[in-house]
C-alpha cells in the first residue's frame, strides 16, 4: 500500500477520472423528486433529486435546459438522464443532467398543462376578450401549410358554401422548430396589412408532437394580440391545443372552420326568396287595402257631384243664419225689457219725481242741504229747488 501523501485536488481529480472512466456512470437515468430548484442568470439550472432515503445534487447546463418542453418545479417527480462525475472544487459528485422528463406523464402533456394554466391566469382565455366574427366576410386569410390536406378542405368548403369570399393563403410550416415563428409572422403580417376580415389558422390531425406548434406560447400570444378575429382549426375534434383556447372561436376540424367562417349561400338564397315572397304578399295586401279605400272614396256623393256638396253646405248655412238671427232678436228683446224695467225703477226713485209732486229742496249758500230747522239761522240765504227751477230767499225766523 502506497502511504505517500497527496493533496485534496489530487484526490478529487483521481475520483473524477475514476468516475469518468466508468461506463455505467456515463449514461444513467435517475428518478426522484425535485428540490432546491434554482435557475442562475447564466442559464444553468441547479437542483437536487431526492427520495425517502437520500439526495443527489444535479446540474443542467443552459444548452440542455433550452430543450426542456416543460418548466421543472420543486416537488415534481422526474426522470433525469445524464452522467455522474465529481466537481473537483467541492469534492462532491453530482448528476450532469442532459435530459429530463416528468415521471408518470409525458413532458409535452406537462408543458401543455403548465402553459394552459399560465395563460388562463393572465386572462388570455377570458370570453370577454373574444371578438365576434364578421357575418359576411369579404376576404379570409388562411394560415396553414400550402401542401397539407387542411388548406384543400378549407378552400373546398368555402367555395361550396360562400363563393363570394376571397381566400388569401399565407403558407407556413405547421410542425417543426421553425413552425411557431412562421405562424407568428403570418399572423402579424395579416394584421399589419389587413389582408382579410377573418383569419383561419390550423392544420390537419396528427400526434401531439405534430400539433405542438399550436401549443407554443408565442403563437398563443400572437393570436390573442390579433385585431382580426381568429378561428383555430387544429387536428381532429378530440384534439385541443392552446391556440383553441386563445382564439376567438375553436373549430373541430379545418373543414368545420370553413363552415363556421361563412354563411351557406344556399340558405341565404332560400332566406332571400322567403323574404321576397313575404314582401310580395305584404305589398299585395297593401294594394288591396288601398284599392278598397279608393273605391269607398269614389262612391261618396261629394266626389260624384261636387255641386251637391255646395248645395248641402248652403242649406246648412241658411239654417245657421236663421238660428243666429232668432237668437239675436230674442237676446235684444230681453235686453230691451230689462232696460225698461230698470228705467222705471230709476224714475220712481228720481228726486225730480218728488219735486213734481210739490216738494222743494233747500240748500244753503255752501251747497249743503237743509235737513232740519236747526241748520238755518235768521238771515241765512237759501236756494229752493223746485220742479221747474230755483228760487232764492232769506230765512226770517
């Protein structure tokens, strides 16, 4: 046994070389629960995997972490694949993680639920933000692959149901790493230049990996930001993507999206024909009522001989004149009788009437009437008013 003294660095280096030379430790898969998960500004992820009896330090460098399709979190049970080696500075061994998937569920399924919950919390699924679709769109922008069956189905249904609509195809890739960026660019282009009154985006059916471009957060936010209403038509009826929740309307299939986008020309034609028939019927009823009213007017005496109308009005005028004259004469006679009665009463009360019977009215020089003897003194000048004049006199006693 070699008892020579070595440094700590030499020992850690020796252990590192020994582990790096072990083929089993160069490709190992470890399952455990994540704890102490941290992401550093450098982009590297540091965490521990633990079970009921032990813990293992792990690191995932930025290049490997960029390929994660879900967001790891404390308490999540995962399967981490990589190599085990010693970090010489600390003398601790750790798992250099290259891949990581949720244990018990696929990473895509977990990523889908995480993004769904995140966007829901931000309000991107709120029905209050859904825009109504135009009833009669003039142009429809279709964002999908130009080589897929989806675009042919959409165009076929649109031509059959509503040939008046113009279809503008914005071809993009609908799967692969480049697909999300192309879909986002097409959505922004359609809004910037307003290439349509309505947007249909989607693709035909496939696996969850094939449909994953429409689960991309960038695509979801571009759909949400679109000022033009968007119909999401991804896969078959059972398939749901994040785009379906964010879009203004979700279609079960691309063909169904075309059906929802436009009205049926046949149904519109039938509705117009029905409206025309109702309008004709209403117009005929109105004409019949007008004709009947015209016949009633024509049968009236005034229209048959206008002079008869004048003669009737002349007779009525004569009757009114006679009635007014009689009323005037009666009123005048009553006023005359009342005048005579009032004149008689006034004449009976007149002082002149009394003077005519031999009485006189004595007045003093100041004009006051003498009512009793005490009002007169001897020598006072008096004026006596008689029926035919006045007499001046002097009171002797």
